[in-house]
C-alpha cells in the first residue's frame, strides 16, 4: 500500500493503472460500433434518453409510417431490413448488437446524445443484469459537473486529475477529457461490459487516448485526484465512502442518491469526520459535494 504522498506522486505517472487507453484495445466488433456511432453523429443523429416509464408511454403510441434512425437506435424499436442501410446493418451484426426477431431485427445497443457527444449503452428495456446504464440521472449528473468546473482548484504546476468511479458509458470521463484536454482522466467500473462500451464511446467521441479506463474499483492504493466523481447507488457509496473521501484531494461529488437516502450517506460522511458538504437537488435526484 502507498502513502498519500506516494499516491500523489504516482498519480502523475499512470503507474498503478494497468488499463490501456481505449484506441489500443478495440477489436473488430468494438470498431464496428465506433464506426456506427461516428457515422450516426455525421448524419446529425440526436436522441435524449428519458425515464423507463416515459419510454414505455412513447412506445405505446401507434407506430409511425416511417422508421427513423431514432426509432432504431434510440427507441429500440423492431425494424425491417428496408429501414436501415446495408452498412449500418452489417456494423450492428459485426458489433454483435443485432437481434433477430423473426424476419425483423432489433438493435441491442442504444445511442444517446449529449450536445455533440454520442454514447452507446444498452437497449430499452434495460432488464439484463449486465445492462450498461445511461439515464436521465446521467444528464443531471453531467450538467451538475459541467457547472462545477469553474470552481475546480488544483496546483497550477501539474495537470488536473479526474477520477470517475463507476463510469458506466464513460460519460463523465469523456466530458472531462473534452472540457479540460490537458486533464489526466482515470475511470473504472466493476462491469467489464461497461468498460468496453466506455472505451468505444471515448473512441467515437475522439478522446480515447486521453482516458485511462479499467475494469475494477478503487481502494487505498488508487492515486488520488482533484475531482473524484461517483454516480453509483447510495448503498454502494456508503460501503466505499471512506475510500472515496481519502482519494479526493480536491472535490468529491457523490450522486445516484435518492432524496430518501440522503441521511444514510450523510451519516456515513459524519462518521468519516466530514460535517461540511453541499447538497444539490433536482426533484428526487441528489448529489453531495465534499
Ligand atoms: C448508476 S451507474 C452510473 C454510470 C455512469 N456514471 C453514469 O452516470 O451514467 C453505476 C455504475 O457503477 C458501477 N459500479 C457499481 N459498483 C461499483 C464499484 N464498487 N466500483 C466501481 N464501479 C461500480 C456499475 O457497474 C455501473 O456501471
């Protein structure tokens, strides 16, 4: 185990992270998804993920005469070969993301957009245990982080360091790499499928070489960072709170907490000796800033 000072030092070298930047590890199936995403971007594809209940309501409406790219790649509708280009179909197949429903098809991957960025994640409904998460809370989280950038402080002598714990689609890490190109961005997730998709998303958004993704979590040997973000769930946050607090040498942003769970996380913070923190809230969504 390293001391805090050693971790600070190691933090500047990438040493403890064995993950290889995204571009180097993409196989033909990953690349097919990246190309599909890049092409959708070029064609002006836009889709905003809404809550599962709202998605269900939209899907219950009568079918439109035409099937759009958003129907196929956003609403996760079944489609026929005539509704998609041969190249898109081939890329979905190569990516292992083409489901066969009788004579029709469905994409097992969904693409959502945030400004000019595009993120692949699991198709609707996300019922499988290994589904890669992206939802309205992701947008809230990222909007909040983007607003917080201005208040980030770090030693001007070195690069800003960002650590995204539970990266999912990689959205925060990708936003950080775009916003602060000189930042050193690390991201991890215990879900291998999420890390694979996060790498693809980083590649599709042109920042693969700026982010170090890895499968796994954080512990006391993880290098500290100026901004540590964890959009997890309240129970997972509570279990790893001490570690998350110790890894932050600037700001720690905890999210994925529901209004009814604030007290659980707050009491954990008090137990870590932290009484001074902000609470940001949007409906039942809550973030704690330490
Ligand atoms: C709610 S999703 C959020 C994903 C992403 N941060 C976002 O905002 O869209 C939580 C993610 O944390 C991952 N996760 C759960 N426990 C974890 C842990 N102990 N360490 C790292 N990642 C974890 C899950 O696999 C999942 O991808």
